[in-house]
């Protein structure tokens, strides 16, 4: 009987971790990705920006940036790409960082982590300075608060109830088998 409870507990724990893990993830490409700009003109460039996780959370906003030459369509890999986040809902320091190939999932693109400090609306700007000239794009991003205990409870309580029902069912089956064997 104890072995069954252990198996049920491990299954419930695993299901809970799988359900909550995407919400807690914060690295590049984890927790979902969202295309924010697609084929957006920026001076002599065409830019694509993907954010992750979805939704972005405090301390966890990652940008993947693809830069193409607007005339030739060739990928631009030797530009200086700067990303900036400016808080729109009050006072919070702006964050600026250079995007690099080192942390981009695709080595021909640029990646940057912007550790935004507040939940709310942020204006994100991406500035490109390269051989063809300079360009900039902007978009607004809503940042959420980090995952809290309430998320775990919302997911965990139903799973715990389900585990309890499974336990009761297995216990009743065992009791019924014992009666059949002795009766």
C-alpha cells in the first residue's frame, strides 16, 4: 500500500512540476516565445524581434533579434545592436544592454537579457548601427510579476484532490479484494 502512495505522490509531483515549470522559466526560449516585430523597417535594415518568456516577467525579459539588410535581404551579423527598456507606468530605471551573438539561440542573430525591475508597461527600443547606417524600432511590452505561490496552489490543489480520489479508489479496491479473498 505504501508503495502505491509513493507512486501516486511522485506522479502528482511530476505533473505539478510540468505544469508550473513553463511559468517559472526565464531563460532564452523558455516559457514560450512571442514574435513582437516581424519584417519591421529600421532605417536601412529589416528587423525581427522575439521576446521570451511569454508573458515576460520581472527580472526576466529576453530578446532575440534578427537584422537583415533591407536592400539585399542578407543577414547582418557585424552590426552593433543595443536594446533599451524604459518603464512607462511610473518611476523605474531604464535598462540598456548590447545584444550579442553569444547568447542568441541562432548564432546569426543577436540576443540580450533585459532584467526589468517592475511589472507593467515597458517601451522596448532596439537600435542598430552598422555598415549600411543606423536604424531603430520600438514596441511596448507588458511585464508580469514573477510566478507566486498562488500559481502553485491553483494548479496543486486540483491535482492534490485528484490524487486523494485516486488514493481512495485504490484503497476501496484493495478492501474489496480482501473481502472477496476471505469471504
